[in-house]
């Protein structure tokens, strides 16, 4: 029998919980009559001054009386509960398009809507019932990040590969009623949710008022491992999406005084259109979705351009590796840096052979493609320093295929700099991976 609860991993000796008798590995299942299923529940219901806690220790149920002061439980640590897995079979699921042999964690399909607001993970709510959403309101969890894709239930369920998924518009209306805000995304697939379906979806979402925080319209990502035949966006189809969405977005922004509908950078790039100015992106609510990354890059350059042109000159030749999407913008930036600086730099776009050439963003570059590109571009090792985009490494400092900067350095026998921004390209900054 699988009993849910919050399992203690660390409990300081001075804690009132320890003094009351709780110990490491105790599974807290109830506080003051409320069921506890995870750490979020614990931290909400343990906010009272006097607590009656039921916990399981080696299968036996025990009760503890705790008197606590504000902040007393903040130094407790808990084991992570199993992740709620996604029950959908989305036609565009990027995880299903991943190559074999990557880190195990990359293949996990997360649908834990209770943690959506903590990590910004998008969830479909396809497995969430009314009671689940009402509990979010009780816990004060807001905003959520919701993958909508289409408000037409038939279209959406076809895309999710889940005929039983509840109508998303009804769920969003319930969230609005519960005063839970939400950011949304629409992954656009040609022939499924573009055109009239896309316009209806956007208008339905905008009608939800202040509960709707933002909408990101992003193109479907396709790798060479995809199983479902889907068409990518070309210049004309991307231009059509930009034109239709930009008109709705501008009208909404003028009406409400703040923009909520945003188009992903990749759509602008595919359509051959200029990247909007910084005011378009408001406070960048969809930056993790690739909305506004290029504008932030251009604005960063605007802020450091003068100091780079007049600053200390580089004394080493650097090979700058970038994604295919970012290369045109970086090439312009390097030219604007002036001849004295740019003569030490060479920009090389990395074609993604690992996941497929249709994948053009830096966050999905592999070490294998980096190593191949450097050896092909500079076989004579004229450049002893290689600068890599920091977004290709995860929080632990590893690429998709499990390489650290130091391992890449050893493979290439060159110095590796991990750039967190443009200043790292032109200055001595950057995280040294050697």
C-alpha cells in the first residue's frame, strides 16, 4: 500500500519538532486534521502555533504535539515525493523525440501541477480534477503554467493523444473563480491548431481577464527522432502566424494597457522579421519559453557596446560557438565591436547533428556536436580558447549528452570558457571549464 505524506530527511536537534519526538524518516500524514501528501502541504498546514501531527514510523501510527514559533519549521528538510507522470501521448511531445543515451532525468514526463508555480514547468491539467484545483487555491498556489494548445476540446485532445482530457477552458474558468492566475503556452502545429483554431484559442484565453497573466505562441520543435509526421514552419507559414498574432496582440495591448500575447523569437526569425523592441516584452513573463531571449541579447549589447569598443583589447584568439538561430545576431555584434576586438574572434554556428538540423537553439546543443564543429572549423588549433553558450549546460554543469566543460576541454585540448553573457565573449570573464 502506497501511503502519501511528507517524509522527514533532516530535523535539527533544536527544532520544536525534534523536541516533540519527530525523527528523521518519519512520514507525516496529518496535521490538525488535514491530510498531508507532500512538503507543500506540510509547510502550509504547519503554519499554526499549536500542531497535532500524525506520523508513521516503521509502519506504526504515532501522534505528536508541537508548539512552534514563526519560522521554526523552515530548517526542516524532506525527501522528494515521486513525480506525477504525464498521462498524455502528445503528437508533438519533445521527450518522445529525444535521442537515446541521454541522462535518465531527461526522459521523465512531468505533470505535477502543484509544483508548476515553483519551477515554471508547463502542465496540461489533463489529470487534474476539481478537488485538485480547489486544493491549489487552499494552499495559495498561484500562478500556474498551463499548456493549452487549443481551447477546442476535440482539437486539443487529438493533439494530447488523450480522449479523456477534460475541457481546458472549463478548468481555466475554475482557476479564475478560485483566484488562481496562470501563464499559458500554445505549441503551434501546422494543420492542427493553426489558422482559425489558433485565433479562437487566443481570443478565448484573453477573455479570461486578469487571471490570464500571459500567452506564449511557440512553433512546434521537431527532431530527427520524431515518430509522428509533422510539418515544420517555413518563411510563409511563420509569417502568417506572426501577422495574425501580432494584430491581436497589439489590439489587446492597446485596450488593456499591458501586453499579454507574445510571439516566440523563433517565429520572428523563421519569418525573417525584425525582433521587437524591449517594450514589447513587458517584464519578460515568457522568457523561459524562448520569448524575448534575442531582445535581451541585443539590449545587453547596447549596454556594453561602448565599453567593449574602448576597453582592454583581447590578447588571445577565441573561437565563439553559437546556435544557428543566434549566429546572425552575434555576427552583427562582433562586427560592431570594432576591428581591434573582432580580429581576435571567430564565430562558428553549430549545426545540430545530434538531434537534427531543425533544432537550432543553444539550449539543445550537445557536446558531441561542439567537439565535431571545433575540429572541423579549426583543425590546426589556431584558436586555443573556445567560448560556449552557458545555456547548453544544466544546473549541474552538464550538457544533454552528459559532458562537463572540463571534459570538453580535455577532448579538444583547448581552454573552454562558458559564457553567461556577451561580456564573457569580449572580456576575461566566463566560467573556465579547463
